[in-house]
C-alpha cells in the first residue's frame, strides 16, 4: 500500500510539473459566422492570441500586410499567433474580407 501512495504522489508531482494552464496562450478571439469577438484587442509585446473558429465554415486569418496567415481552420478548431513587436496589426478573414479585427501590441 505504501508503494501505491508513492507512485500516486510521483505521478501527481509530474502532472503538476508539466501541466500548462488553460489560458497560458493569452486571450482568445472568437470568429463567429458573422462576427469577430472582440474586434480589437490590446496586449503586450510577445503576447500570444488564440483564434478560435466558432463559425460553420472553414476560415483563414490573414494579416492585412500579409505578415502572417493561418492554416485553414475547420469549425471548432483554433490557432495561435504571437506578436513580438509593438504596433498595430489589422487582420481579416480570407473568405470574408469584410470581417476584420485589430491587434494592438504595446511595449513591455
């Protein structure tokens, strides 16, 4: 019985050591069928944004200056983008160019 407790304690320790907090990736932008929420977001340099496709269509996120482009995201899928340099980063959805958002990155 003593050995089972040590094994369980060791497993719990390893789980805690390597567990990643659910929000470690930063804020989430939800891409809906007819909206982007929030449409603008401010974060510090090197911040990471999680984009989640909550629409019923496959979407692709593209920076207006084409500095980044997501893979095609099926409904329910997500993607992360890091913003290391301060500045303003407008983006749109490739298949819906009228749906736009902006990421504002401030210096640390």
